[in-house]
């Protein structure tokens, strides 16, 4: 949820104002902790909705485009990604050589064999003509050896230019490190606004449970808008909180704190050791590609070749059809990784001696600490690669829901004008036994999620300034 009652004075609830089905004789609210806490939650919801909702709207629109970009990518780059199925495939080593011939200035770093019939082989190269952090992908027809095209490829999911551009828009508005503050601010507040909205919606009095989970029908009105805002927000709340949490895991400031806590709890992601011990590279050259290939990541020593490396990895238990083969570099061996992120995930990896295929190290995803697994699955779900098309449709639905919640919230504010937020000083009505733990928890969360804490201080400063201006005007009038 984004904005529940953006300009609601402290007046008793009625069916017309709350969207409930309570009779006119219903009491305004039940005395107790919630009745004291509700105005404070509502005021926070108001300021967060007004000041943060624009950032959330940008994130939601760009996130919707990103969720749809996976399928758009298949259409836009169909020529590079798909080929007619042939009878036999060329050896990977031959396909790699063809890619080198097509781009002799590039250095091959990894090879992604086609995961299903009719898929091209993607040969990744380090190339000075592509942006930093991006590889040049040469797409080779595995049946004929034809080069289908060359495109920049970004990240472990192999995002092509269309998805990469949309991803950059969503992450930082193409403004670099400074732009990342926008997405971190949105992620920092999303869970607060969603949970606050749930509390406000569930805390309303209503005669029917149906009014809690299903929007009302009838003529257009603020009451119907509120009903749609509340019920849709309730359904989307869990997904929005998960998006917020997973988005913060790789944010700039909160992400560092999350990583520190995760590592301290033993949840660091283990790494594969691909280093060659002394004497691991015998001087004689084995069958396959030799050491000093022009344009290859291998710099010296014998090399059994890509095809034997893949066969050795298969024998070591790497059985997913989706793999990435990282070529040897100075002092390191082959690294063959499973890249199937769809459930059940296959993300094991193995390092091999390039001379004879001896296993140097093996890393099974099942052996990762629980927190490391949850982090990986959470990030994959946030980026739309965990459950494939279903994951992407779920992300699109959440993004669309968030867009509608924001628009409905502003519409309610507009329909209620002129209005005022809940009166200042609502914190004084909260019992001290609740206020002190609440203040301590807020301070701790604000420190752990810095942009949330700083923006909350900004909200308080704005509120205080408005209070001082209002008081000055009252004295002048008096």
C-alpha cells in the first residue's frame, strides 16, 4: 500500500469515509493501544505517501518494463538467440574458434552452450569497445558454425542491450552511483508503507469480512477508491515487502549492513577455488587446444580443450543442461558452473585442471549456508530468473498493483480536498510503555537502513517547520 488516508482529520469513522459496511450507529473506534497508535501510523503513512510515492512510482513503472523485457528480448533478438535445429552440433572448441575469427581483437573469457535444441552458443569476450562490466557475446549457430550476431551481454543472466538499458533505468535512472540513492530510498520505505497500510486497513471497523479482502462495487466515489486501495494493497503486501527486502540486499548502504550481519551469522556465500598448485601445469602439451591461443583467456601451459573440460565436469556431477564454462586464466583452471536458476535450482560448480581434467575444487549449492541460499534465491526472484515466466508475470503483477495503489492514494487525497493530515503531536497520545520501545526500534532500523532514517528525520523537520509557521501565523493573527 502507498497512501491510505492522505488528508484525514481525526474524526469518527463512518461508512462513507472508511469504506466499511458498519451501520451509522457504529462506535468511532475501540479504546486501547491501537486507538492511540493509529493516528501516529496514519501520519507517517501520509508523509511517506506524499514524499516517497513519486520514487516508488518510478521504480514500479521501470520494474514493470523490466519484468516484461525478458519476453521482449526473445522477440527483439530472435535472430541471435534461435536457429533451425540441425542433425549434429560442432565441437565447442570449433565454435569458439569461429567466434575468435569473427572478432580477433576480443579475448574469450567464457562459453555458454545452448541449453535446448535450436539455441545458439554464446561465446563471451572481453572487448574494449563494450562498456565496463559488460562482455561482448558472439552468437554461433552450433549446427552450421554461422555467426548470428554480436551483442553486449551483461550479468550472470546474460542481459542483452534492451534488458540491460531497462535494468539500468530501474536501478539508478542511468545516473550512476548517485542514481542508486533513488532505488534504495524506494526500497527502504516500501516495506514500511506496505505494513503501515495493512495495519490501517485491517484496523478499520466493518461488518463483513468480504469488505476486507474484496473491493466494493458501485458508483465512482472516494469510498470505492479506498476499498480498491485497501483490498488490493492487502493482497499485494507480502510481495511488496519481499521486493523491498530483496532489493535492499544489494543496495549501497543498507546492503553493506545486511552483508555484515549475514556474514557474522555464518551466511556468507562460499567461493570456488580454481587456483592451480605449484607443478600443476606439466610442460608437455596435451591433446586439444594448446596453451598460448591468440585471443584466449588461457595464457600458458597445456589445455585439454573445452569439449574435454565439459565432459570432465559432467563426470564430476555437473549435469544441468544450462552451464557456463569459464576459460583458464593465469594460474587458474577451468570453471564449469550450472546456471539453471529455475526451481529446483541447479547451481553447482566445479574447477578443473586444464591439463588433465582433475577436479581442483567442487562447490555444491546444497552445501551453501541457509542464509546464503535465501539471499541467492531472493535476488533471483527479484530479478525475475528464479521461476522463469511465472516469476516475471508475478513481478509484473506486483509492479502494476503498486502503480495502481499510488494512483488511488493520490486520487483519494484529491477527492478529499481541502483536508489536513492527522493533528500534530499524536505521539503524545501513545502510552510511554509503547512509545519508548517504538522509538528505540525506529532508531535501530533507521541506523541499519540509513536512507530510511535520514528521510524520516527530514519528514520530522518538515513537520516541525510547518508547525512553527502555523504557530507564528496564529500569533500574528491574535
